[in-house]
C-alpha cells in the first residue's frame, strides 16, 4: 500500500512550446501533462504520450509543488534540490534546498511595462517564500500529522494520497495544489510543511535510538513578527506551531506533542520606529474568539494547560490580565490557566526557578501522558497538551517547551527500559520571510486578471508626503545644527540663535516622526490580513 501511494521522487521535466511533461525517472508508467495555454492537466499512460523533443532535453526535478497565478499567467512550481535529513518511522525525510518557477506564458508581450515590473516583483516574493529555511517533505510519509493521529484513523484514510489526507493547517503548499486534488495526481503532488525537522541517531546505555523533533507551522494567520498577533474571529491564532518529539527503538515508538501560539485575544503590536512598539487590545469580543480557539484545540488535542510566560507587570501586564479574564469568563472544562512571569522569576540567570512552574503542572504532565506503540499496537495515548506562549512565542516559550520535552524524554526512556532512573542524565541529548511573500504563497492574496492595467496593483503604493518630507527636514536640520556648532570661529548671539533654531527644528521633527511612527514603516503591500485599516488607526496607547 505504501509503495502504491508513494510520490514520484525523481522526475524528468520536458518543456515544449505548448506543454509541460513530467515523467518519473524510475520505472515510469504514467506521465503528467500540463497544457501551457489552457492550464489543463492530466495524468496519462506513459505509452500513450509522445514527447516531441529529444529524450535528453529535460531538466531533472525532485518534486511537483503545484502552480500559482501571477500577472503574466500561471507558473509551474517544482522542487529542484533536496537534502536528506534522516529517516523517520522508516521513511526518508528531506529538506527543500532549491526550487524553480516556470511561466506557462512563453513571453510577456501581452503585458504593459508596468505589469512586467509588477510581475517581476511577484516572482521575487514567490521565490522568497520558497527560499525560506525550514521547508520539509517526504515522498512516503505524512509529515502534517503526528504519530498518534496516524494511528487513530480508518484504513480509508491511508488509501488516500498523502496530499489529500494532509492536515490543511500545516500543508504549506495547499494553495498551489488546489487544482490537483483529483486522485489521478496522487503520485505527483508533493506536500510540504514549514517549520523544523531534526532526526538524530543516538546511543544511550548501549541502546540505539532515533530521537526526532518535528515542528509544524500553521498556515492560518502566518506572518511576520509585529504584523501578525493575536486571534481572528474564527479562532485562529498567529504563528501557531505544533511540536512533536519522537523516540524510536526498533518497533517501539513514543511521541509527545506540545503547541504554541499567540495569545488568543484581539491584540496588536504594529511596528513604528520604536524598539518595542506599544501593545494594544481591541474592543472586540475576546471571549468568543478565545472560546472558538480553545474548543478547536480541545477537539484536536484533548485537555489544555495554558502556560502564559509574559510579564505580569509593566507593558505586558494588561495583556496578561486580559488573557486571565477571558479564561475565567469562558470557564471551559478541561482548560486550566497557568501564568508564570518568566522574566521576574528567572532574572539574573536563576533558571532553577523553572522548577516552580514544573511543580505546578506536574500533575497534568502525568495525566496527559504521551503516545506509545509497540509493533503497531498502541499502548498509551496522549490525552492533553501544554499550550505555551510568551509575546513572540520564541525564547521564553522555547525554554519551557524544551524542559517539558526533556521530562517526557526521561519518562519514555525509562518505560522503554533504556534507563532505570528519572534522575539519570543523558549528554547525547544536549546538543523567519516577509509578510507579502507568505500571503502570496499561501493564497491569502490572489492575483487578479488585468492587475496593473485595468485594475490597480497593490504593489504600487503612493507614499504619504510625510514619508519623504520629515526625514528630509530632519537631515537638513541636523546638518545645519552641526555646522552651526562646529564651523564658527567664535560664538556670537547670531550663532546661538542659529543653534537654537536648528535645535528646535531637530526636536520638533523627531517628535513628529515618533508620534507618527507608522507612517515611516514599510508595511506589507498585499494587505491580506486587513493591515491597511490598522495602519490608518491613531497611535495606540501603551498597555
């Protein structure tokens, strides 16, 4: 069954004036034919297709990622290079190391000069998304699902193609594959995830193990820091990530899942020219969105412990109070809120204070457990997760999730009879693209016909007059102030007046720029997340 559903790994791509031909290199029995004029695609028997160019006139590719429409028309997206990461559950896992995007149109003569320029910008955005570090795939293993989910499905699920059965939350090229969902394309469509995969072969007490980490980044509300925060009305949170720790020894497999994501409230932290922009809670229904998010999480993962690591005083205090209030108002059974002021507790490198947090959640860690199978038989199931967050869901979250994963690792090694004690140490285990590119690649923004000609193109944005005027005035004022301070051989009343005037000009200009910092930030242009409205809002009051 696995061989029948595995995806073609090495492919010969033939390009003619009117068609693309994708022929598997190893034992070809079928061929994918794509019409460059109509965009229609079909899989045909290899014997029924005659490619009208020499047999050696092909470019080797290692995967078909889909197609996407830009101003000039459709583009074919293929994987060119890959790096073997290792074997997970007996299947080879690769990291994407190079791609190619090929236009269906043979020329750009049907475009205006402005459209050609805008189309080139879209191409650069698409390449930026594809060149992002951390894109992974497998030809025979479903990376979008954790081990427990893969052991909890019906036989019909495994008869589906890997792309069709993939979890849409983590299918990074789902938009590119939207026209190739038919079963005939099942061995050509290569699903990818974005995140992190590490596969390590280690030896502990003479036992050979494979220790793996898989982090899956969600496509919903994916975006860059500051521009994407909080929750939406559907309960999707910014930068949600599911992280799975997998331990394999022979036929025994253990899996432990944790999640992270932005605080599930309507809040923002749009950038200005300050180092740490102000946070702002909106006046929307936080409890309703929080409830949608948590009910979805409970349905997928079971009970929840919400580990909130943000500061309980200062600029982050109001956000913590808002989170606490939403949890109390919703009062969802099976959900517990666990605040821990990481910076206050662990200041001056006092990381041993994390034991305070661990002591408070150790009962849930024992209750939630982890997944364990032996020879295909499920012995244990994980029935809850720790959902951890800080402001960015990065440094503080990484520390706590690593600690929880290490505790589970110790327990799993003990039950696998690799170690005998919870206290035994194992030295073997001690060892982000811009918003527009993401929106274009994930299909959050779709290029329309006539864009840049009969319709306006969002890539072309007229800057407000303040964007050029005030930095120019500031530059002139600072130059004149410095000149007035250094060039005169003696200081007269006239020179002092010059200094006062230009000093006042510098102060006034800087004050204006700081008060209207949003006007001087390079905001995303495709506006798939409604950022234009946020940009027009008055400067937020600090929380």
